[in-house]
């Protein structure tokens, strides 16, 4: 069997909830997915400050090892040069597409060497709750994404955006098909993020939220960030 991880997922719909073990065999990270060109440029500019070369085109699709996906409440990272990014994610399970939340945690120190390298260096925490895409498509642009970090012992707002600033799932999947790919059962696709409030920076913890104000529900996941020592 190819590389994979198993997730004990909770699928929440308007008709109730169910629990299933899903097997993820491929992780794809959509980058530079801003629908709002000004917001996209802001994100490009904030990463340029730390030496990240602007993309040749937008959006871009990066691959990371599926074993980097994690539902744990803590991850280990190299030193203190990484940071999280809240994103909506899409997963196909038994032919239906579901929406969830994840953090594209990335090593910023090594990002100037290549985005794929920087992304592969960090685990990607994901929440275990998912909503049917077809239940939220009608009010998609009202869904919010938000994250919080710890600074000076206090939790502070780090990202506060709306998915209206990002390519919608149909748009994102259309771009993916232009690359000769498609979302298959067992695939998990990251949909992009919004800019940070202030500089992109490290935090010992990260909390993310995907909020649906229409159906009055939210997906929340938090995790600790534990640096391992650098000794050569």
C-alpha cells in the first residue's frame, strides 16, 4: 500500500453526524490562491521580507509527504523559525467532497531555499471535523478563517480573514485540473490562507478556526509547537 495516514474523522451535516476512518494517501498544498489580488500581493510581500521568491504563476500546487499530516495536539519543529497558517482544506471521501481546517505550518528559515523544502520540513496539523461542501457552497463567501498565537503569555489574534478572499473550491479544483490532476478519494487539498496581522512569526502554540456564521458552527483545532535543538 502507498504511504498513507488514517484519520478518525467526524463528518457533521445538517442531518446529523457520523464517524469514519478515512485513509489519506496524497497531500496537496495550494499556494498563492488569493482571489483578491491586493490581499494576494500582501501575502507575497510579507513572505518576500523573509527572502521568499515570488511565484512564477498563481496559484501553485505543492506536494508534501502525506506522513506530514497530523491530528496530534503538538508538533516538533526545527528551532524557532516556523509558523502556522490557517487554511480551509478539501478531502474527498466516498465520492463526496468535505471541507475542513488545517494549518500549513512552514519553516520560514529554509523557505528561501524553496517552498516545497520549507513545507516538507514541518508537520501539517489538521482538525478532525469536516462539513459537506455542498451544504456550504451557497454561502461560501461568508465563511471565515481565523488563527491565534501566544505572545508574552497571552493569546493574540494572528489571522482574521474570509474565504471570499481566496479561490473558491470550484475555482481551485478547476486550476488543479489544468495541471492534469483532480481531487481523488484519499486526497487532501489545502485551499490557501490570508495574511498575518503583523509579521509572520513563531509562536509556541497555534489555534485555528473555520467559522460558518450561516449554519452557526465552527471547526476548531489547536496545537503546541515544540522546538528540537539544533546541534549541527
